[in-house]
C-alpha cells in the first residue's frame, strides 16, 4: 500500500477536488452510510480509514466507531478533526492484513476506496480478517472502484493512468463476489454508481456450518 504520511495534511482537500466531477465526496460518503444504516448503538470498524471522515459520519448516526489506518499521519489529521467536531471516535494504527482486534468484536465493518490500494494477494487475507472480527450475522459494506464501459470507462482509464497504481488496475479485474464468498460471507448485494465506475457492496457474515451441513456438502 502507498505511504500516505506525507500527503495526509492535504488528503481531504485533494479528495474533495478529485470527487467534484463525480457528484462530490460528501454525496459518495452518504451513499456508504445509507447502505450501512441503521447504525445507532452498533460497534463499527472502518478499515483504511484515512482521516476518518466516514467514521465521523457514522459516529454522528450513533455508532461506536473504531477507525483503523496504517498511516500515523492520516490518524494525526483524524485526531485533529475529532477534536474540532467534538466526537469520541477510537483511532487505531494497525495493519489491515492483521487486524489488532479479537474475534467477534464488531457489529459492522466498512471500507471506502481502500481495497484497491492493496496488493492482489492481500485482499483475500483482509476479507478473512474482517470475517474473523465480525459477529455472526454482521454486515460488511464496501465502496470501491468497478470497471466501467463506454465513455465512463475511457475517463476511468485516464484517471487510473495518472492517479492510481498497479494495485488499482488489478482491482478492476478482481472477482470480489467470489472472494467474499470464499471468506465466509453471504447475502451479496451490489449497486453501481458513477456510470458503473464505482460499486457499493453489502454482505453479511455467515453462521458456521453445522456438522450435518458439512457432511452433506462432502457427499
């Protein structure tokens, strides 16, 4: 993953500018929050949280949020924002490949524009880690890029050429539905945004299969 420590102070401004042609950053984040609702009283983990803008939106909806990011610079900016907003949000520096939380710790997990920054071999590991820290039946909401077609695909290709690395281009070819199923998630739901250039996915953590179900599957 890229090191965002250096760019952290300007990250929010840069993202706001980049998202203007796509309806604005706030509208995109609202779509993620709406997909996660209701949030009141839930323990929510945001992965690859950056400056924790999405976490703060979830906290305003009554969630008990833990925002995790590997960048100390990003979390420093997030801490300053939390102070200005008067929000009590837990900020944790950690590796998304090895989540520093116990099993069954959260009611929900969310990640926005973070998985495409990960090496292809790391994505299945992350999904398994998310499955581990979620309670059975809990939801996992993902917002990230999707391979677009037509003019949207052309513009997306230009954006990826100048604004994203190899991990982003690899992500567009990833069968995320299969990876989620293999990690133990079910109830796959997906909607498309930005003319197909982005996808909003919701899944839930499946219950552990009973011994009887496992035996049926082996026949």
